[in-house]
C-alpha cells in the first residue's frame, strides 16, 4: 500500500525493472539486433548501391527479413509471463471502477469554500448521491457508505478469485485492493480536503482493518446462512441502524447470492473482461423476490396492500390520531 506521491513513479520503475529483471529478454534483443546489423552490412557489400537504397526506403513491416525472424518458444513464454501482471492490473482496474461507481457521491466546491457542507450528528460530511443505494435504500451520501458498498462488491469478486491458482488469486486480490486504497486516499484528499498525509495514513489503516473484518463477516454469513449474512450486511452497509427497512437488507442478501452464483458459473478466462458485467443487475430488483412469499407460505399470508386499503376505507378520520397516540 503506497501513497499517491509514490504511485506517480510506478511507470518509471516498471520500465526499469523490465530491463534489469529479465536478462534473457535483453540478451535475445541484443542478439537479434546484431543479426540484423550483420545482414545489413552484408547487403551493402553484395548488392548494388541503387538496389540497397531502394531496399532502405521500403516499409519496415513489409521487409522479408523481418518476417523471417522467429523467436524461440522459451522467449515467447518469457514474454507472455512478463506481460501477465499488466493484464491483471488492467482487468482489476476495470473491475474496481465498476465497484467504486455503485455508491459514488460528490461535494460541491462552493460548499467547501463557504463551509456549508452538510454533516451528520457525528460530524461526517454528507455529499450528493444519486445512485440506487442512496435513493432506493436510503443510505446517506458519505464516505462510509461509499466505502462499505465498494467493499461489498469487492468481496464478491474476491470470493470468486479464490478458485484460481494460489499465486494468481493472490495477484488478483492484491491488485484489486491496491486500487481501492489508492482511490480512497485520493478521495480523502480531493473530496474531503484531508491534506495531512499522516492523518490519511491513519484512516487507511482503519480501512484495512475494516476490510479484513468484512471478509470474515461475509464469509461466515455465506457459510452459515442468510440470517447470519443479513446480520453482517446490516452491521456494515446499513451501519446497524435501528430504523432500517428489513426488505432492503433481505434484497441485498438475495442479490449477493445471485452474484456469487453468476461469478461461479463464469470461466477463469472470462474474468478479464466479463467480471464487471455481473453487477449490471441492481440489488433493488431483488425486492420483487423478497416481497413474494415462499411456496410453503402461499395462501397463509394476507395481501398487505389490500388489507391496508380496506382498513383505511373503514376507519374514521380520528383513527390516525389514535394510532399515533398509541
């Protein structure tokens, strides 16, 4: 886990590492250059000058000697293995952006300058969020909500990555988690104005502890049942609120089960370009599944909307006041 200032030097370090850490590739490149240089020198002495100049003006990709150069299999495998981390980095970046966009929010610069940013009772800044998690589930547009919803999506991906080889799974998960912490630190600085690096590092340590706890809590819920999983969702996503809608918690649990099933049916090769497509199905669509009674309870439960309309039609005008008093 590195800071934003260290992240800017990753490109330069990566290019230097590829040249120094792969001597086989460097030696093969040097030998290839020497072969081409020798062939050019022989062409100068054996061919006429006019023909040599015409050959030099030809496109490099259409030269027959370039088509004749074939790398050995062990060099191809080395190049393929060295490029694998970059493919994983790109794939995890796309997956993370999808996870982070689910509960995104904004805070206007004018409110920052004027000091008119809304805050909760605990002093947490509240922004403007228009995603489903804010409108349908009633979650506040805060950093905590964004962090918990993002971690929830990341957990579903990490659960699928455990089916990969141990080294591959470790690389995928590490890259995905790094994307999150880089983005979280940048959001602290740019969105909430936390310019002190030491304070940001302290918050990042707390987020890392939260992430480890989320992995354990959701794993326990997936194994032990929907009741335990709903308890974990209620504690983390809904901040253990007493007035939470139980239908929303049940919808999130049903959606998590559906996403895990979809990711489980996905081949390993498809994770590079189809993993983020799993989250196109929003959790609010599971409210229809939650509202529908199970087969064992069909006919035993009354129709709630019909009963409410019938009661409201028969009750006098003073009934709501009496209910409120009770």
